[in-house]
């Protein structure tokens, strides 16, 4: 086992035991002497002004320390820039307690600080607030004609706007042998990680704080706090060792962080602010969208015309965008395209990336339209995808760095038994149940970003690697430990990965499935540099048998360095440390993706999902009986944690297709089902047989590891595969998600 | 959540004494709904009287008249899995197990199940008008998002639904609710226990604030040969019924001797139409006869913007469930939980 590379091993989560036994501490579980508790009060109107907040009655309650509102908050940074963060869209970031203006329902308007959480919450419930309401709009569908082009900004770099029209779409479409037009409507969704948002700010003295925060980016929060409160970055430490799910909700600093730090600095006390489940619906969400597609195909089944337009909701203060319409022409090489994306600002909080943002939205429209086109042309849906297989990315006219999607189709179909499918809708049944098979293609960009890592050979001769990156539950700790272990040929027990702390070397926010590529590459670079340093020290040792050895002559194994030509020669790391005057050997390095090389390639993970549904013919009830997802994502570092990511994504896809929706009442501008009893996600009884295949894929271009992230790709193809299966079972195409069973009556 | 006083009652008399003359006192047993209501500030109580330590009413026992008495403080889980209930009243067992989650059923008591409040979104959101929560403010569900709301027995003041599964079976079984209070003991037929909203939607039932349910009596007839509970909902577990049906049939020589059909998810109380049950008497158990009964049961149903589907769905569910009652094996382990 020692000699096996750790990369590729199905290692169980290293922190798994701590998490399931409750010893893992989360942001809201750190204590400090004299800790105070904050509870947030949220607006109950959607737009207007706060006329008055009567804080006196509340302040008289024994144990209530302070009530912060826009009227008594400290004066803070002035410019929008200072409130910005790594994931801020173009516009003006929301500033808690800035002034009397209400921009959206649920906006935080006061923080009550008390000796206990219960007291703060009670005080919040009796705080009297009077408002002057103004008219507002939250209904995307009824205002879609008012949509406009999005503003450009820094965020546009990672989220490119649609490519320009190509060819002559209208002519090609009208000349097509088969045409399909459709509209797709998606509602709002909320991330709903199980861990509630919380910040514990430890007051360390004048201008200095240690912050335990639920976030996907420790340094992102450190910079945000430093900028707003005018603190030296070195005096702001943000720690986030465990994150109980985030799914994008922690990509930006949330208002509990701001309020907790503000109160701690003002009161010169340590303070914790925890949001409750309802308050999780008062910031970021997946925006509702309206998509329209028009696809046309030649008589030989080749898609020649693609028109995909999307309108997404955003807030009035920021232009949050998603990449929705760029995908279709990367996946299917049509010559004539019109791809358009617009925004509609509404009186809501800014939307926020939620697992597979844009991609999971787009795939429903693209893959349902493709399915319908295949049906019209009487071509098997998978065959239709193969006919339209893109060997290069025609939208950018460049090759893929690697693409084993064809194998995903073939291996997925084989495992699923796709050949058993009778092409006729409503043709397969089991008792009074209609049976449907559906499939869809999945696609997710494989990005990488610069990051740093530190690698240390410790005095014990062990390896310690560190990065400020978080582990949002995906297995980051485990896979980074595996990657690091191979650098020095060590067993996992001799490797420590330190993370989740802004004091550690720079890592970007954890999202977009780019953490593995980004931080993993930084560890590889640091590992390589450390090897060089260690070898140098070893060569300098007295009578070193490695004196004349070069990099290529040695192997890092068995806790030391050995000679390839003579395995009996082994200098242990411990010996090298002793020779180094018992001091550790350290290096910090930056990994910077080779942009000049990478820009010549389209880099993406691919998948194919196959789904069987059973639908009660009289009652409409829907069950996803089984599903297979085949994924091509380059080198799989840890098949166990990667499989968990894909399974989680597939279940999320079931949720998106059949259950999940935030219900809005546009008369009030409020979300009505702000709890996990009424915001439905699949229960265990809704999840049946799921299977994952990782298709072998070699990618020597993408990064040092040849690995693409798998956080999102498992979700992308599932919802359309389910809705296509429902069509196959019933002959009904429901293009509004989630699909309620009564629509099949 | 507002502060409250807490008192632990050692017997029923003490519990009643604690709450006497205090309109704002609440009895707490399992607390599976009350705690939520307190946290959401939907209900306030200046005093919680804990009745879990009352020694009586913790048993399920056979009565001398042939029926069975369910202690009010027995948990839903213990009731559903009790040998007497599983063997003699399997319809009740099925209905209980279709509700909530295992964890909640382990806490929730039989008395409390009758007293759970609606799951109407607007009732739970104090920022919106609701006649049930604050009489006179209006009904937000009418004209709002009303997919989960009622289609039978509604009023212009309230279209909320009573969410219990257990009570649908109790209605079908014609249970009797035994109550005690400052003015002594009384009993109420199950059909009279819950109310329709009418002009008083803030009142869910006819229990007075200072009264306690002590037990529920099941009559001898348990329909243990031909029964079925069907729950249709948006996911397979931990969701309230959009439509549910409890059916008990007594068959003789392929004729229906007696039929009981109660519906959940459609009204402010479990819904039964005796005329429809009478219609089935002495008829063959056929789909067309059940369909005719379904029409009678749904007579007068009126849908709102998002819930008209419930009317047709309920009719189909009645027919399916009555057919399933002919073959109760269809509900044995391995069968889909909701079907």
C-alpha cells in the first residue's frame, strides 16, 4: 500500500469521523469569554423606507446590550469598491444597515445584541418597525418584455457573455427539415445547506479580530472585512475549517459576517450571529429564468440552426449573470446561431451562483429541445446526439483539451440498457404505471485560477501542506492530502493538509468546480519545489551518496530519497532534517495556469445521464426508479469522494426536476415556503437506484493533474433526462420546473 | 419566541388547575407543532403546562364494549406499531405511518395529532394577513398561492386545510374523542370534533382552551379485512397530503355491506359524505360504483387558482383506494409508501 500512488485511491473522507461524531466544530460553535449573541431583524416589506425603528422598549430588556440600525451604525467605508468581493457582479454591492431604504423583502434592518441567543431572538420579535411602502415588482414572467442587456464587469471574465450571431439563423431555421420551438420556465431556488449561516467574531483587542465564518472563501471574507472596517489585513483572520454544505451560498460574504464584525468592533466584545432557516431565504438564490429555444435540423438529422435566448432575474443594484445560452453551440456544432442573454432587475436580493449555475438551467432547455427534435425526426435520442457530436468547439473554433463524451454515451447506455427502449411514447408500462426512458448530455466548464500553496518538510520528516482554501464538504481535505502525499511518496498518515484559514497561502473562493484544478495544481508546484530543496539539502550532506544525483536519478519513497539505480541507498527525510540543523524545510509557490496555452482549447467535463421513470397513469405520481450517469472528467483523484459528488448532483437533479421551488407571492414580494418542511427536496424514499461511471479520459493540457472538477457535472444532465423520460412515458412535455405530478393527470 | 412560564403537571387535575382562567396557557405534550408555532411567533403562550408526566392515558387497551381505547399521551409511533392496532385497525396504522417522519411520530402524541394546526404558508408568515392567525385581517391564500389549500367546505374567510393523516383514518373509523376539563368529562363523535372555517377560522375544533383530550375510542368495527390508505403528495415522505383517502369496506357475498370513505388534504377537517357511503351499501365493489360515490363525495367542490386539480385527483384517488381496499396485500411492505 505504501508504494501505491495515493492519487486514484478511493480514500474515505479524513474528517468523516469528526463530522459524524459531532466533534467537528462549525463557525457557529466556537466560544469565547463573555460571548454575546446577535439576532437579525429582517424587513417585512419589499420596497420603501424605514420610517422609524423603536429601539427603546427593546433596549430596556435586561440582558439586551445594543440594537444596531442604520441610524446608529458606525460610519464605514464609502465606496462601492470596498464592499466588493471576489464574486461580486457588476453594480453596487448591498450594504447592510446603509440607510433607511428597503430594497427587497427580508433585507436585514437591525441587529439585536444580547447576553443570550434566546433573548436576542425574543427582542427581535417585539421590535417595532414602521415603514413607508412603495410599489415593487418581483414577477419576472409578467415583466419579461422589460429585460435588457447585462452590464459588463470583472465577473464577465469568468462568465463570458454570449457569442455573436453566426450564419443566417432565420433562413436556416425556416429551411430546416424539422423544427422545434419551446419555452422553459424555472422558478427561484435557494441553496439551503444544512449548516445555517453563522459568524463568530472573537474580539482580540483594538482593530483586531479572529472570525469563524461559514464561507467558501476565507481570504475573500478577510479582504471584505478589512476594506469595509478599515482594518489591517494582518489583523483580520478568517477561519472556516468545516463547512456544512454551501452550494454557492458562501461564495460572497453574507450579511451576518458584516453585522457580527461591526458589533464586535463597536462593543469591543466577541459576538456570534447565527441566521435561522427562514433567514437563509433573505440573501442569494438561483434566479428564476425564462428560456426560449428554436432548433432546426437537416433531413440527415444534423442540427443546423440554434436559437437560444434566456432572461434571468437580477436585483436592482447588481447585474448578476449566469452563463446560460453559450453552451448549446459548444455541444452541438450548428452553423447558424442566435444566442441571447438578458437580465430583468427586480425588487429582490442579488441572485447568487447555485450549484451548476446557468449550466443546469440551460441544459434543461437544450436537451429537451434536442429530445423533441429527435422525436420529430424519429431518431433515437442518443443516436441523435451522436449524429450531432462536436469534435471541435465550433462556437470558438478550437479543439477540446479532451472530450470522451462519446464514451459516456456508449458506456452509460450499455449499463442502463438503453437498447430496451421502445421509441414510441406511452408504449412501455408496468401494471398501471407508464414507464419512460430519457437521456441527456451534461457539460461543465473546467476552469482553473491562480493559487498558492506552502509545502513544509517538518522536523519529524513529515509533510505539511497548506492553503487558505475551504472544504465545503466535497472532500477537499482528503484529495489535497492524497495529491500532496504523492509528491514525497509518503503514506497519508505522514501528510497533513492545513486549510480553511486566511493566514495560509492564497486560494480563491471555492466554487465552479475549479478547486481541485486550482489548489491541487498549487500543491503540485509547491511539492515539486520542495522536492528540489530537499534533494539539494541531501546532496549537501556529508558524504552524501546522492552527491552526484540529479532530479531524474532519485525517487521520493519510503520516507526519504533513494537512488533509482541502487534502491539500497536511502536517505530518510529525518536524516536530512537533522543535517539541516533540525530545522524544517519550507517552500511557498504559486501555480498560474498557462493562459496562452489554455486559451487555444475548450476545457470541459462531460456527462451523459440515463433515467427511468414510472408514472401512475391515473394518478400522475412520478418516481425516478433508476438513473445512470457516465462522466468524463479527466483523472479522478479519489473515486469515492468523486462518486459522492456525482450522486449528490444526481439527487439534486431529481430535486430540480420534481421537487425544488421557492414559492413567491408577488403581491407581497415574499417567499412563502421558507422552511425545509415546505421547500421540498428529495426524501430518501424518493431516491432509488443510482449508478455512476467514470469514463477514462486523458488530458495533458488542462493542468498538472489532468483532472477536471466534478462538483457540478453530476447535476447538469439530470433534470432534462428526467423530463425527457416523463415525455417518453406520457407523451407530455412539461417545460416548467419542477414538474408537479398533477400536471400529468 | 416569547418568554413563558413552565409548569409540570403530575396529574390531569393539576394540569387543568394550572391552566384555569388563563386564556394564554397551552398544554404541551409532544410539542411537534406547538414548538414551531412558538418559534415562528404564530402562537404565544405565557404558560406551558407540560402534561407528559401525567400518569394516566398512556395505554392502548381493549374496552368492554369490544372497541379499543387510545390513550391521548401514547405516541403516534407506538400507536401505529401496537399489536392491537396493527391487527384490528390496520387502516389507522397505515394512516399514521403515512404522516410526518419517523422522528416526529416518535414524539407526537395521539391527542396532539388532533390539535395540529394547518400548514397554510400564510398562517405561518406573520408578515401576511391571515384570518386564522389574526381574525379580521383577511385571507391571503385566496388570490395567493393556493396549491395546497382546500376545495371543500371553504369560506370566504379561510381556505386552509387540516393536515393530519391519522385523523382521516379516525374519521373513517368513527372514533369518539374523550375530553376532560374544569367542567368535567365529555365525549364527542369524531365528525363533530373539527370545525369548518365559516366565520370563525381561528377555531380549528370544538375543544375549549382549558380542556384536554384524554383518550380516543375506536368502535369495535375495524375494517381489518378490506381497508386502504392512499396519500398523494409532492414527495414520497415528509410532505403533507394534497389528497389522501382512507377506505374501510365490509364485504359479504361480493356485496358491500358497509363502506367508509374519508378524505384528507381537501378541507378544514377530514371529509366524509355519508350519503356516498350509503349509496355503496349492497352494491358490488366495482370501479363504476366507486366512481359514482366519488362524484357524490366531491359534490360542490370548488377549486382556486392553483388547486382545482385536487377535485379530479381526489375522485381518481377514491376509486383507486377503494379498489386497493379489495386487496389489502397491495399495501404490504415493499409496496410504495404513498400508493
